[in-house]
C-alpha cells in the first residue's frame, strides 16, 4: 500500500513513521521543502514530493489493476483543509480517497464528502487524538465515511492506532472489535468528526475541573496572609485559620496519578508541567479554544441536550482571554451608579 501525506509536522511525521513500520510506503509533501528534506533524510518518509502534482504522480505510479488509484492523508490545520483539497483536486483521479485528519467541523466534512463523491472521489473524516505522543502511544481514530472507502483504508488505521494490549480489555469477549484496537468506523461521512468534536468538548470539561481543583489547592494558604480590612466591597473570609495549608500542588498531582479514581493521561501531563515549573510562570493564563468546544455546545443546543460542564469550560476560556472585560466594566458602572460602590 502507498499513501501520500500532506503535512509533515510532528504529527504527520509520527503517523508516517508508524505506517512505515507496518510496511506502508509513505510519500510526504510539505510547503517548507527544507523541513521535508530533513524528514526524508531522517527516514521518516519513504520519499518526498516538491509539489502536489509530484505527490500525485508518486502515489499513482506502479498501481496494479484493481487497486485504489490513490490515497491521500491531510494532516494540516482545519482552516487550511478546504484550500488544500482544492489544490489537490486537479491531480486526483476517479476512485481516489482523501482522508482528513484535522479537526474539521463535521458539517464541513459532510459537505466535502458529498461534493467529492460527485467527482468519483471518496472523503473520509478521521478525528485523530494523540498529538505528538501518537508516534509511541498510537493514535485514537474516530472515522466517518463510506463502508468501501473505510475498509480500503483499514490497514492504515490499524497501523496508526494503539495495540489492543495498550489497556486492559473491558471484558474478555472472544471477538475483538476495532474500537479495542484504537479505531472505530463511527458512521457515514461526518460521523468521525462529530465524535471527535464531542471528544474535545469532554476534554475541555476534564481539563477545567483539574485546573479549578489545583487552583483551590494553590490558594489553600490564603488564610495565613489574610488581613481583615473592614472593606464593604468584598465579603470577608470566614475563619481564615481554616485556610493555612501550604500545599505542594506538584506533589499532589504526582500523588493522584497513583491509585486515584481521577487519574488520567491529562493528569500525567499536568503533573509533568507542574514538576518543571511549580508556578507555571511561562504561561500567561489566556487559554485558546480551537473551535470544537463551541461546536459541541452548539450541537447540544441544536439537540436540546444539556451540557453545562462543557459550556462552562468553554466560557471560562473566553473569560481567561478577558473577553468579558467590557461586561465587567458595565457591572462596575452600574454598582457605582446605584450604590456609590468603589471601582476595582
């Protein structure tokens, strides 16, 4: 099997290396030619192309009768997927398959699949979790697309996904499912990115819970610093003597990794970053949201399904970037006008 990879960043390189280990020939294209050549020299791809036309020629060459003409994997940011497909299309032939590994909106994926099918090209939306750690751990793959296309690409998904032994089995069923191997055909076009969207929404909620918990622990000694000033603008701390704990948050994170019900890979990452910098001084506290959290909340509204935790986690990211600053000043203004309250 031969695959063309568009996007040879750390994730694209890692995916290529896993496929090569499983006997899949990979040809890579990256706009930064120097970086692409470095990847080839390091043995991370079977070959490189200097244009999308060259990539198409490499992927389509030496195909046997009956083989899928070409398989192209897009490992590029979601905002560039549309343009990348349009640039690739002139060099595609009927029967080609395009796999989108980016965090595209599932509605866009449905539309792209419909438009490409009219041209005889299959589109697979493959929500991919694992990031830069996927090279060693394997990638969790949430796949949407037509049955034939997904079946054709199943050797790719098996090569990229974790081994079944990566976690204990939920039960000892005789039949091993693809989900136990780290990939799942979730449904028709759009289903893969729909599941990945919700996956990332859940991630927002889990990360927010960790952040809030560690913040409470980090503030556990505020009672020892508290000075009652008789300030009418701020409610006094009740019983400051109850909050005089100098908690080593990094050590708590390390502790919770062992035997605790709140243990997870995300906690492992939090423990690692806290170990290196207890005060996290390199971060400014402004947290980005790349879109999936918003889409998850929008889907919940469309479906009439409550999602308060994910919604609050999303709004906290807005707040972290001071997007509520004007609203807070409105509150300041109203309190000042009706009660002469001091502005802070």
